[in-house]
């Protein structure tokens, strides 16, 4: 989780972000490490393509997905 937070903070100016978290092999102590990939400036239309890549096996299915979107300013609810 810490890796993903660092990755998100580093790339906030490139929002919206799609952060994919993958588990790696367990180490000697039995702990599982993770790797994180980030797609920058993702738009809603890209989401279908991302899901299709997972479904056909073109991309590995992540263990977790985090979508980071910019919060609008000055908008009333």
C-alpha cells in the first residue's frame, strides 16, 4: 500500500490516474511484495480497453485497482 501512495503523490499532476497493484512472489519471511503500475491522464473511455486487456490475457489481472480523480473546485453539490 505504501508503494501505491508514493506513486499516487508523485503523479498527482497527471490525474486522473489508474494505479494497478500486483502481488509478487513471497520472500524468505513469507511476506508478499507488490509492484505498482500507473497509467496517467486516464479517461473514462479508456476503462473499457483496460478491462478488455485483462479479460483476453494481454495484461495481467491486478490484485487491486486504485482510480485517482481530480476533485473539482468551486462546484456546488
